[in-house]
C-alpha cells in the first residue's frame, strides 16, 4: 500500500512551514482555478522549504476551495506524514516522483488545461508564439500511458506510473499527457504557476496562428533560451496581481 | 390531453422527498446555467427517490431562477401529481419517456449546449478528447425528428416523440438532437450534470483538435470503458465545487 | 437639419407611456450589453405604444448605462418631441425609417454584434444552426452602403440612408450591414431582443459547424417557418431571466 | 545608465498635473486590463499636458492595480523626474522614444493583446473588418527585433531599441511586435485606449472571417481614411462606459 512507508510507520515531518508559504500554496491553487487552468480537478504542490525529501499539497479537493487546513505533507513516495483522515489525491504520485527525479524543481502543477489538450492528441508540437511562453522553446514531450501500462483509467495512481511520467518529462518544464492534461514544473511556486498559465495562453495563440496559416515565425530556440535561462522576466508582477485577486485582498 | 392520466384523475404521489435532494435538483439547474450548458432554456430532472414511476423537475422557468418551490412531481407519462397552476415545460416528455425506457437512469439533462450543436448538424461524430469525457467512448447517436414527424417546430412535445428520442438514445449516456441540442443521462444527478458539462467541454476540445488536423488520438474504447464502467472518477469533487458556487454557500 | 420637422416646430408627443414599458426598454438596452450583443455602441428602440408614428430610444449613451431619464420620444423622421438638450444617436434614422417601412415592427436593435460581422464581409450566408435561430430561415440580406452613398463613414446618418437600409431589410427580421453590424426587428421588444441575442449565438455555432466541415444540415425553411410564424417558442422565459439579471432584481 | 540624464542630475518636472488627468491615466490602465488587452503585463502612458518633453506612466506594476500614487513623470529618454524608489518598467523606452518621434501622439499603449499576437508571427496582414477598427486602414507594420539586435530577450530595454520600434511605427497608429505584442498610439488617451481595444476585437473578427473564407470585403482605404481623419466616431461614449466600470463609480 503506497500510503504507508515500507516500515509501516509514517514518514517524519520536514519541520514546520512558514504560514506565509502555505498561503502562497493556497493562493496558487485558487489562482490556477481563477485563470482557467484548473477546474474541479488538478492540483499544485511545492517542495518542503526545509526538507527536499518532503512536499506539500492539498487533500483531495477542488482547487478553488483549498484553505491552509487542507495542506498535507508527504514524502517523495507520496506517503503522508499525518493525513489526519483527510483523503489524498489519487494522482499525488505525479508530484512525488517529479520532485524525486528533478532536484531543481520546487513546484509542480498538474492540470487538464483545456487549450493544451488538443496538442496532446494531435501531431502538432507546442511552440512558443510569444515571449511569455519562451520556456516552451524546449518542445514539450508527450506522455503516452499506453506505452507503459496498456489500457488504463488514464490516471497516474502509483509511483511506477509517476516515475514513468517523470522520465518523459526529463529536464523539460512542461510535458503533455495524451488524452489527459499536462504537468508543468518550475524552480519556484510563482514560476510554475506562471508557466502553467502561459502554457494555456500560448496554446490558444498557437491554435489561432495555425488557423491563419504558415509559415509561422515562432520564438527561436536562442530567444527562448535567453529568456528562460539568462534574463527571466518579472514573474512577481503577475504573481502579485493573481494573488491579490485570488485571496480577495 | 397528456397532462392528465387516462382516468382523468392526477397520478398519486411517490411520497415526500428529502429537502436535501430537492436542493440538489435546484443546484443542478443553477450549476448547468452557471457552466454555460443551459441558458434561458433547457431542464434537468431526477427520478423520484421513493418511486421509480415518478420524477421531479422544475416548472417552466429559466434554470438559473429555479427554487425548491418550483419543483413538480410527474408520472412517466409526464402528468403532474399536483401542478398547483404552475406551467410545465412543453418538452417534459423527454424526461418521462427516458425514465420509462431506462430503469438505470436516475437523472436527465436536456440542453442546447452550444459547442455540441455543430456536431448534431455535421457528419463529425463526437469522440472523447480526454478522460473527463470518457463516457463518449460510446459514440452519441443523433436524433432526427424529421424521420419520425416530418416538418415540426423541432420540440419534443408529446410522449410519442419522447419515446422516439428515448429509442435513439438506447443504452447511451448522450444523444444529440439535430438542430436542437442534446440529452444526457446518468445513474445519479451529479453524474448526469458532470456528463452534461464535460460533453460541452469535450465538444470545444474536439473542435480545436480537428482544427489542428489529424490523425487525432482519441481515447480508445477500452480506456473509455474502464473509466465509465469499472473505475469511475471522483465526480463528487467537482459536484461540491459547483454546488458551493451555485448556491452561494 | 433632420432634428427639426419641416415646419420648424417639434413633433407632438404620442402621449405618456406606462413606466413599466419604459423600464422594459431600459432593460432591453442593458440586456443586450450584458449578453455581448452591444458594447459601448449600438441601440435599441420601441415603437410608441400609443402612437404608431412615434418611437422611443435612449439619448446617445453606452447601452449599459441607460436609465429611464435617458429615453427620448421621436417621430418617424427621427425628430425629437423634446430632447431637453440631450444628444441623440447619430444613427437614429435606422430606427425611424424601419418603423416607417414596417408597420408590423414594434422594436429595432442596431448592433455591432461581433460574431455576426464576419458574415457581412464574406460570401457565407447566415443560416439557422438550431431552432433558437429559426427566424434566420429567411436568409438575412447584406446592406452595402457603397451602393447607395459611395465612400462614407459607414454610418446611417440621414433618413435617406435609413430608408435605403430599410429597403434592404425588406420583410426580413435581420439585415447585415457590411463592415458595420446588423439590424434586427421584431413584433415586440422581447422578441427583437431575443432575435438579436440568438443571431449572435447562431453566428458562433454556424462558424464552428463550417470549421467542422460540410455538408451542414441547417434548419429547413419549412421548420424555420413553423417556428417563426406558426408555433413560436416561449420568449418570455428568457426575457424574465435577462431582465432579472439586467435590473439586478 | 539610462535612468539618469547625461549630466547625472534628474530632469526637471514639467509641472503639476491636474488630478483629473491622472485619474484618467489610472482608469486607462484598469480599462485595458478589464477589456483583456493587458493582463499582468503591458502599460499605458500619456504625454505631460504642460510639457511635451515629459510623459507620465505607472511604476512597474500590474495594470489592474495602478493608483494615482504609482504614476511617475519621465523625460523622453525615460529618465524619471523623481522615482522616489519606485521600480520603473524595463520597457518604458517604448513610450519615450515614440513620444519623441511623434509630436502628434499624446498617449501610447504597449500590450500583449492576445488575439493580435498571431498576426505578428504569420504572413497575414491586419485589415479592418469593421468601422470600429477603421484606423487599421493603414496596415500595421511588424517590428522584428532580430533585424536590429539579433538574439535578445525580446524586450525594448533601451532607447536604441525604442527608437528602432518608433521608426517601424512611423506615422501609423499601430505596430505589431513579432512574438511579443504591439504598440498603439493616439492623439489623446481615450483614443489610444479605444484603438488598443478595437485592435484586439478586430483581430478576433478578422480571424473568424478568414476561417469562413475569402474573398473578404474589408473596409476600403477610402472608408478608413474618412473615419480616422475626417469624421471620427464618438470615442467618448465608450470611454465613459469603460471609466465608469473601471473605477467602480
């Protein structure tokens, strides 16, 4: 049973977390719902700020309804430190296995981001239509659950499937999941949220550009690399706006 | 006159209904309006929890305005137990005849769900673009009122037409109605609402995928079958969100 | 100067109007803004209930801001009975000339309804995708201002141009205006509002259907005729919803 | 360092500005956010009403959050008169260099207006679909930052790049920026806001028209010229609506 550790005892806590950071995680959940990336489903997590082997995410709940009391601490096998009877997301293994495979990642978003879905079921690769989605200069891979598990309910309900998804993600910021959704990661919670939102926006813009017809002048890999790795934009400006709106203050 | 039973006396009531269930039906009506499946028109019904030969639905009213006082009990020929002067929906026969033909169905939605309309007037079959619409693995049939009634006002205004629609629906969860809308059914009210909403969402996603161009990797029938019949997703999570928003509490 | 009658004296009033009807006209203006048919521009009018040679419309003002105090009475040449210094719409002649040409028309909407604009500048005729837009079974003609006035500012700023537009409209419920917008008329204010809203909705649905590809099974003229002229739907149900939302009560 | 003048001393102020005009600038920022032209990014500026060599714009802040206290005065090299520790937009040089090159321009908007982005990365020229976007009769040029600076972070972060963009803009009201967004200018703040909003709306309508298929009957240059230069429409009507909504009063 994945919800307990091998010894049967729950994992130890990584220590108390600053309530300001918990509020950020709550805000992230509500922001992604408000911006149309999440609906009643999907989830966002952050690595424990004091212990890289723990992460934090909501109990199983619609993202728009999350509060600080809903946040659960888990180890990287997605065993809860103390669930206190709260139901956990069945797909939490997405988060644990990505945090395990990617030490640089501090936050993970899993969504059914609507405009992105069609790119996971067609042959059209996502490409950056504008600088806000520069991080897509690394073409998002597509995870095909059939290749690793045959006919399934499409969900990542085990560490084995989570590890397979993390393997497809590789060193990319985004991976699509065929017929399901996508995962987006970042070196901080605001950056992961930013990327999840602009992945959705970019999907809409790229669809329009493809409708207008080619050739399409996407951001060059050189431009994408500069923006993503050398001269990142001001994520905080949007984060402040989103948080203000999401928390109503 | 369809609004009275053959004997001329109104049908007997199936008994009192828990106000919590009535509130769910009110919520369903408002949810479907809030999510863009219904506008000023369309309706949702539930089978009477204590009598399979009765069902409950609103009087003729825009779905966003429905309250508990507007709910009417009807028999499966859509005669009201006690209309108390309230006007009934002219198309209530959709509901009665489906409840009659499908003992497994506990709730019915009839809508003019906008993104779905084009699939009823073109040759493009609806197919599941993602797992949230897995139930579409059974390709929705299209009801053609011309085949059974020639030139009409397009409405299902009699038990004869309701029975013809129920016949087209067969054992499917969804049937399209050419130039009109669709019907969606489920084994519970939340499931029917869920399916109505994700039928609309899926129509949008499939349209985008078709714009991007094929081949399109839809959910396989095997995947659709697993999700729909063996390992259903967590409908309650979205239902709680929708109900919280719809009832403002 | 079109704003005074030939004799120089203002036209006589058709008499006082029931405030309930004025409230309906205010509601119509706000409804059309709320439903996305009007933005900061466009207008709706109603024939004076007591005098077929007078009509009522707002002073020049964004439709969402209209109140009862903004309503002006005009004759069919669009001279005001008593403007009291209020600026009138420059395109009021659309309304006056249609009321003059069409005794059956009791209300007129002029809008830049966005989804409809493309049908006025391409060769694609509007056709009814569903029964809510059955009135489009009479294919809307397209008014080309170049044909009657050469190079202009595109506006209907005189009775001559208004009469030309009314001539193009003929006996139809809708006429498109190339590169500008459309006019919609009805035998009552709620019906005109209903038609303006569902002309916009139908334009969206028809565009999607055309994207999916033909052949497209539009409503047959026989079906359109039945719904429009013999068995009209329940406009009041939507009107009550729209009015409740628009007036916030 | 561009943020100080050559002498090292900050530029002198152009004098106090009527708070009503500052409120207009605040409103413009919020209007453009509310209408979907700006999201967390982008900015609007106005020339100083008392000194053509100064302009006013917000500190670096999401447009929806701007208040009067956030407005900074700058010279045309974009040095602040008195930043008081407030962070400035990195791309303020867009504004300064356009004000310098175009004495007729009194306001500048820079946005990532979403529907417009695809026109900057494809070969499809923007053309006016309706009279509200008549100003597009002068086909918007596309600025290609690669031509002047090679591989960059896509941003206009210097007076040199600002001057290059102003050069591409020339005497036009709109210029697209490949893979980034656009700039819109006007002879007044309301006109610049109006043009920014209807550039976005027109992009949506033109995309739909192209989907329906050609030939497309765009506004003729003669019509565009009349509306833009000889008989401009009533911008104030929309401005009053937008300002009322944006300032909540």
